[in-house]
């Protein structure tokens, strides 16, 4: 393999890695609920609501989250804790459909569990709608808890809501509009601390393992290419040596013939003598 080809392949591999980095990474795990309830935790103000992942009404893929509060009003949500950077812009987005959600209150929405920060206020009956909101973390933020939610603090409702394709992405620049988050309270508002932290470390482990595999695959390809290159060089040099040996043999034979010729010529007169 020629060095130029090797160089080209290495550049291609680096480009592939960079293109993955360039994509907007969803900081939420299982945001499309294709892995069931994995990573999400049910969290309700009181009993009476059901939270499920099924194929009843999906926006994409095969499954979506459905929260149902049939009779007693409630504030029910599926939550996931995510690590964030301080003083950084983020966008939370997703798709929500509803059925008979109590009007006149905050209906179905996606939210940050701190404060009243949310996108969507969908009541009544509706097909899937896209909702989003931008926010900026404070200097004290290292994590946020995201919720797919039917209801809000002081806004208990009944009805049914489906959630799918939720995204939390980091924004590289300041968006046109955003909500600046208040610094987090030191204690007291950690509704599901240990579980959330476990989820975050699982997310980190998953990402790390992914990049280790990509790294190993990259190094493997380079090693393979270098090996093939060396093998080819060896073959070439072996061929060269073989050729040289043949040449030397031929030279020796020629010399020997020449020697014989000389001897005969020299011997000629001797033999005549
Ligand atoms: Ca889905």
C-alpha cells in the first residue's frame, strides 16, 4: 500500500470522528423512549396516575411515553437528571400529544424540575406538537432535572399525554430568546438525587465506552494498514533479494565460463607442447 493511500485513509478516519463531534448531541438518554422506561424515573405528586412506555401513539420509532391521570387531578412526570456546564446555553425540545387534558391550567409540557421553566402548555385534545425552550445555566449549575410532565406545581390536571423525541442540546451561541436560570438552591429540592446521579454516571459510562471503541477501531485500522504496508515492503525486498541472487548466480556462472575459456586458451599451447 502506498504512503499516499495510507495518509488518505487516516485523514478520512479523523474526518469521520470530527463529523460525529460536530453533530448536536442529545444529552438526554433514551429521549425517544425506544428503550422503554430506561433511565427515566416516574415521579408523581400523588397516586392515581399511570406512566407507561408503549406503541399506542408514537411520533417516531416504535414507542413513546404516555402519562394518564384519569380521575383525581395530579402533577405527574417522568424525570431524568443530566449533567450541565455552568453559564451555558441549552435547548430543551420534544413532541407532545394530548387527550382531554384539563383546560385553564398548565397542561402537558416538558420542563426543568426547578422553578416553573417549561415548554408547552397543551390542554384539551391534540395531535403531536413540537415544543421547545432555551435556557442559560447559572454559574452554580452542574446538573438539571428534565421532566416530561402532565401538570405543574399548583396546576393539577386530569387527562392523557404522549411524549416522544425529547432533546436537550448544548447551544454554541446565545439564542434569540432564553430563560436565565436562578442559581440552584443548596439543598431541599433534590427529589430523586441518588437515582438521577446513577443515571448520569451510566450516561457518562456509555459515552466513554463509545469513544473508546471508536478509538480502538481507529488505532486497529492504522495498525492493520501499517502491517499490510510492511508486508508489502517485505515481499518487495524479498523479490529484490531473489533477483539480486539470480543476478549474482548469473554473474558467477559467466565469470566461471570466462575463467574456463581463459584456462582452455592458456592450456591450449600447453597441451600442444
Ligand atoms: Ca419514539
